[in-house]
C-alpha cells in the first residue's frame, strides 16, 4: 500500500458527478441500509462499527444526521468522544472506547474515537513519539479483537480544504442555528492544520493493516453523504445477513437494549 | 523459559517451612501491604491487578479473604467472573474484563478472569484451537496495554492436588458453613482434571512473555497465603511509591470512587 498524502487527494466530488442524481442515489442507499440493519439486528451475529474522524467542521455531525437518520434507533448507538472525564483519564486510553464496542446485532458510530489519542495529543506535544507508536500498535490489536468478534469496522476521514473549514467556522459565529457549535478553541486548532495533516498521515500509514481508511472528499455534503452511505451499504452486504428462522441464542445481543 | 509441568511442581510447602513462623511472616506482610496500598491510592500513578486462577476448591475465595482483609476497601475492588451474562456474551471476550481494569491508584483482584475463556471453553470443546490461540494473543496484547498504563499484573495459579480437591469438595457437602459453595457441576468438572492441567500448561507457555505465572502450592492455606502476600508486597515495593506533596491532577483516579 502506498502512503496517503492528503494534499494530493481532492476535497471535492469528481467533476462528472451530478448533485441531484447523487442525492437520489444516496436516498436509495439509505433505504437499503435501513433494511439491512433490520436483518443485522434480527440475526445478532455480526456488528458494525463506523469511526468518523476529521478536522473541526469537517461535517461529522452532519454525516451522522443525514446518512443514518432512517435507521431504527433501537439498533444503533452513537458515541461522541470528547475530552476524557477524570474517571476515563485514570484508565488506559482504550478503556472508554472498548466499553462502547458494539454487541452482536448492533451498529455503533464513533464521533471521534481512540484516534484522537494519537492526534490531538501529538499536535499539542502531550505524548512523545514512542508513546504514540505504542498506542497505535494497541489500536491495531484492539481493532483485530473486534474483527475476530465478527465486527466490521469502517474508518472514515472526512477530508475538507482549509478554505472550506474557515468558511464553516465563520458560519458558526453568524448563524444562530449553528452558534452553539462555536468553540473559541476551534480557531487555535485551525492554526495547527499542517500538524494535524502530518499526524493523520502517520495514522493512515500505521493503523490500517487490515482496515484501510476511507478518505471522503467532504467539502460538499451531498458527495460526502453518498460516499459514506455507499461504503456502509457495501459493508452490510458483505456480511451476507439473513433473517434467522427462530429466536436464537445469539439474540443475547439484544440484552443490550433490554437492560437500558 | 522452560515449560511448566504442573505434575512436577509440589502442591505443599517445602519441608523446612514452619507453619507458625510462616503465619507470623504473612501477618507482617499484610500490614506492610496495607501501608503501601495507602500510598498507591494517594499517589494515583500506578495500579495493581491480581489475577487468581485455579481448579475448583483451590482456595481462591480464601486467598482473597485472608490476604487482602487488612486493606482499606476504598482502594480495592474484587470482581468474580462467572458465566457471562447475555450482554457480556454478545461482546468480545475481553469486553467485560477491560471494564474492570484498575484506575490509577487502585488495586483490583480478579477471582477467575479472561483465562477462563481459553480454559473451560477448551475443556468443553466450545472453541477450536485456532480461536483459542487467537484469544491468547489478544490476552497478551491486552495485558501489554495495561502494563503501558503503569498497571502491575500478578498472575497466580493456585496449585492443589487432586486428592486435596476431592477432600474439599466433600467438605462443602458436609459443612453447613461451606454448603452454599457446593455446585453439583463441580464433580463433573473434577473428572476433567487432566484436560484442565493440559490447557493450563498451554496458557503458562503462551501467556507469559512479560508477566510470568506464579505457581502457588495451595494444599495448605497458610503457605498459599504466605506466597501470595510475599508476591503482592514485592510488587508494591517495586513501584517505588511515594506520598505526593499535594493533591495532584493524577488523583483523577479517585473519580472512580467519587462517582459511586
């Protein structure tokens, strides 16, 4: 596998893509995903973990809202990983992540993830290179553990241009519907753009032996949503899901919901 | 490292050990452990994980009760891993284990552990060799993750003779104080003695690259308790614990208790 250079990858849709047609295609994919998710849940054999990473304002929240909004909420769980709580920080960095790994039959989405622990931490110099490399090995082993449990993992990097990011951060200040998302630290982080690119590229090179990263051109939401929907649909199709003939022992997976 | 052959290892104390003197030594060690545990908690930098494995009636419960009963319960947590609940079984085998990994400053004891997932499962043929070997690799990676988080791990195998086990299982039936521990399936499991020995020896060979197993002669409780207390004391001493001069950020570890 050749190294991923983000600056060589477009942040916009290919020129021949038609916005209206693509939106229609996304709409169809979303319906198909909702149907497949129902079988995933009924069969309770596989699970799906969708990891969303990307710079501030790259559209992670929007992707969740617009790609997964047709899915039965009983079978999906979204976790946003923010600054670790004191209890989380007192444990190894994968402790809080593992707690949210999907049970059989479930689809989980990580809005940011364990990858922050080898990104923001490095940009700010909170951990040294050796620690970062050990963490990336731990990440690979952890993801392998999930793969062995019939969990499919999709790792998306939402790829926006620096100009688009600046525009969106400004928009957050002006638009009262978006103002709540504005965080003064976003502007400081934006200054560290190249550092983030650098450490992301190292993640792509180190943490994808079995699960390649999907780089999503994300300047246009309609294209971003299509790329994600297509990958999710394909992943579910690859599981060769089947409705079980009867309630099986495996439906233990649903204990998850029964309990809550 | 040469392979461990359990049948070559005595289940009783060396002939020159004096029971009375040894009990006194254990008593002193327990006091020292309680003092060190207080610093472990105050410093909130390291943590200790004690894993207890052994055949039925090998004295795991007794070891916990008699070696750790002087410790401030605020800094210790014991987890007994029994048959997985439906929710646990719907996740990878390390999911429920990881949830109980110690926060900085804490001492956790596992009464049985993730090792059951490569022992009882193999004796009963619930998993094949390939799955078992993959699980053992996952265990090694998982324990390495904890080591990297300043967690010291002590793995004890309580080694009793088949005769001693038979005696204790009988005792459970007769003694009203022990009757509650009697489980008819214990006798069936006891029939599989040699299978258990075999799979334990494979665990010792495969899962100890960094953390060697401590084989504890366990036919006599006084000696068993001494060996465990000595190892725990040494592990805490090796941490070079120090009372911090002031409440540090690291005391975040205590969030664990504050929350409960």
